């Protein structure tokens, strides 16, 4: 007996969760969860003794390149994504790439590819067991028989570059916000310093001793360098005769 199962697009992601992807990088299989590289052999041992451990920076580098693959990322994009606002030298990224190439045994530099004047990209293969890649926006049709096993359907990875660009925009917005707040705080600090200096100058200023009252309670007669001046209290104005 034959029957047809039609899967709407919004259920494709649920089926994908039960079909783990297999990421092949050179002669290794990359396990993103454990941050290990295992030999890409059938029936291989996935124990820690049989794999290579990646550092956090190596894991971040591969994740950035994988998310953008097959597109090329610039040095600035990689640096911002891996180190964010951390201060580093110009050699930090090349050194990280060289260490990762040695770990991958990428002697001919065919895995982490450098495009001169542009940046870096990752040469990798993503396998989906028992499934063919399909467009996520189309309706999936699965034809089964009584003797056949259901076919697993996975979501296409075509949206990865767009998701990476959206994450990059968010990071740039956060950095811009931090810079704006830093400038605002610096301006307030400078303003407070100037106010403090003005207060100190006024507080320790030498008072004038030649002050006499006049018939007008609002006015005082002040002698400055043998020059008679009138100070009006209400207007806080002093003028000399």
C-alpha cells in the first residue's frame, strides 16, 4: 500500500532537529558542540583520545567562516566577531589562522582559503544523513510504502549568510552605542572638571576690603585700585565712575 505525506514548510525545521548535520573539514569531522575534530572515517571512535580539541578562539574562527560559507569574510569582520571590543595586535588573526591550519593539517592552505586583498573563506562539506537538501519555502512531499522507512527532510542552509550579516549589524550597533556612551561620559567629566576649577577659583579668591555702604541699600561703594565703583546687589553689576 502506497501513501503520500505532505509536510508544510513550517514543519520542516522540526524534522531537521532530529537529523544532525555532519560537517567535514578536510580529513576531519567537526563536532561543534564538543569543540572536537574527529578523523572522518566510517565507524570512527568519537572519544576525546581520538580527537583534537579546539581552543575557544579556534572554535569561534571556524564558526564565523562556516556561518558565512561559501562567502569570504574580511579581516575586520573576523576580528570583530572573534575578539569583539577586545584590544589585540595586527598579528593576532594571522597567528590564529596559522594555528588552526596546523590543527586541520591544512598544509596547502586549501581549507582556510585566503583571497588576497579581501579576506578568508572556509572549504567544507555539510552532509545530512538520509536526506537531500531542499528549499525551505517549498512544500515537502514524501512518498512511502509499507516496506519503506520515512525520509528525513532538513532545512536548507541557504539562509546562513543572511543570518550572519544580521548578527554583524547587531554587533556594529552595540559597538556604536558603547562609543556614543563613552563620548557622552567624557564630555560630562570634562564639564565637571571645569566647574570644579571655577568653584575653587571663586572660593579662594581674595576678597575686596574697600567696601562702603551708601544711602541706597541696594548699592555698595567699592574702591578698586583707587577707583570708586558702584555695585548693584539686585542686578549683580559693578560699574566704575
